[in-house]
């Protein structure tokens, strides 16, 4: 789960991290009030969307020369004008994709006098089973670009979970950023606070870009992007409450209610499969036959009829779906349960696109019988490649 910048800063400040003062705003009036409370002299109006690159982003309908989603201004009236322009508008950044994201909330923050910008992130490294720290002197720009063009400017080290952060970690961070004296001490302290926040709240990523040195030699977190491990959210009710569903795909939200592993994609063939491996193989083979999958969907091993029905409804509700391939290998999952779920969902929702069903395994005969006797217009397939070929043909034929 991802959260907004202002929420990330609030979480970090609970662990003692120094962040600029600021207030979230959901309307122009709230933005103005926030600016009045801050008092100035410099304000920053920041679009809150779950994507980076806001500063260099472009608002739809404002033309290529308009300012982006992070604006430094010098009066309350300018805050008002920026807020009026940003609210409800779609911001396109290199991380949002071409569709962009609508801005529904802003963060009004005090302006900082920036002397230097750095990059700092903490993330779970599966290879070492540790939290890795990534630091670079090249702050404020895309770290992917730095990694590509000047990889020697990125320093990495990991922290042993048994010991946590030690003073030498702080020194490594300070030396990789070229910080000396009091700033080196500040770096050590900050790293300890960030690591504590990371572990205590089960983060999977904490990215600070930029981390800055101010004109009066203070280390400050100016931007923060945080992702949490979904599997650990149950033990952090306060963090789970920070979820902003308007930032997520409604189909994925619906799927998560039924505990379905569903990820929306851009293609035209909806897939309903059991088992992550088979789901991946199904997506591959659809591509092999020249089409693109509209989703990844694993209904799981012990799915009920209700779950299958819900899954089928989510797929059919997607207007991009031009055909559906159901590919089930019944092991623990019985083919008759799948068949019943599909039939029930189609009865309820109707079927406007071709449907190919491939069933194999436990109770396969019963499953096929249920579908055959339902009177539905379903094409049955014998194996994986037969199924993929048939659905791609059916979709291309209809086009
Ligand atoms: P994004 O990464 O989405 O573009 P940032 O929060 O990193 O958004 O802001 C982009 C740039 O705007 C920063 O690199 C920094 O130069 C400037 N900036 C952001 N917040 C402030 C602030 N509070 N004071 C001064 N400058 C800021
Ligand atoms: Mg940033």
C-alpha cells in the first residue's frame, strides 16, 4: 500500500524525523487557511498524488509552459491561485503514465532554503534479507537515470536486522554524501530514525528525494515516498486507515474484498486462472498468439462459488475486455465449482464478449456438463494453447 507525501511525513515525524511544517488541504479555502497558519514568507503548494516527478509534471489543459505540481510561491494570494488551478485537474508525470492522475488534495508546506539536494532510500533487499540503504549525491532527479548514467554516484550498504543501525552506518552515509562535522552527526541520527520507522511500521520502501542541506546547515526531508508491506497491514490499523482508495484501480479494490490476486493490465483478453504460475503462463501464451492480457487474476486454490462469481464480474465489468479465457487446473479447486461460478455470473451480468473455457483436473467432467447444460455460448478448449488460440481468434474475428 502506498500513501501520500504529507502522510509519509507525518509518520516519519512520529519517529523524530525533522520535516518542514505543512498542512494538507482538500479545498481552496483549506489551502488558503493553511498558508495563513504557516505565515510565509515562502510557501510550497504540492499536488498529492501517488506518483513522483510532480515538480516536472504537466497539468492537462494548461499548456506545455505552465508550472508543474510543485510550486514555490511568496504570498497567500499566490497559494490561492495555485490551488484554484490545481484542484480537480489531471497531472501527468513520468510515473503516472499518459492518463495522469487527478489532484484531489494538496499539501501546503513552508519553503526551505536549499543548499544541496541528495537522494536517500531504504528498501527491503530480498537477496540479503536485510534493509538496504541507497544514497546518492545526485538528489532531486530520477534515481533510475543516475543509476544508468553515473552508477558510481550511488552508494549502497545494508543493515543487519539483528543489530540495527550502528554508528558506522551513519558514518558510511555521511561519507557517501560528503557530509562532515555536525552534518555527519545529523546524518547518523536521521538514519537511526528512518530505520526505526521503517521496521516498526513494516515499510517495504522509503524514498527521500530530495534530502536537503538547508542554507543554515540542517538536514531536512523535503519529499517522502513510502510503501508498506500489504501482508503486515493487519497489525497497523492506524496506517491501514491512511489508504486513499481514489488512488487505486476500483477493480483492484473490489478484488481485494474477495481476497483475489488481481492486477489490471492494458490488454483486451480477460483471464481467470487458478494458481499464480498458471496465470503467468496463461498471460504468456496469450501474448504468444498475438494478443495482450487485460489482467492477471489468480482465484486461488480454495475459491468458493461466490469468489469465482465476483472474479468473473470484475473481468466482465472492464470495458477493455474483448474476450475472456478461463483456464483452470482443478487440484484442490474443483472444476464444477468454477463452472457454477461462471454460469451464475454470466446469468447475472450477461455475456457480451466471446468466452473460452479450458477445464482440467478434479471433477472436470461434471464441470464441462454444467457449462454444456447451461445453454451459454461458451467455446470449450482442450489445453492451454488450444484455449489461447481460440480466444485470440474469437476476439480478432469479432474486430
Ligand atoms: P516530486 O519528486 O514529485 O517532483 P518533490 O517534493 O521532490 O516532488 O519536489 C520537487 C522539487 O521541488 C524538489 O526537488 C525541490 O527542489 C522543490 N521543493 C519541494 N518541496 C520544497 C520545499 N518545501 N521548499 C523548497 N523547495 C521545495
Ligand atoms: Mg521528489
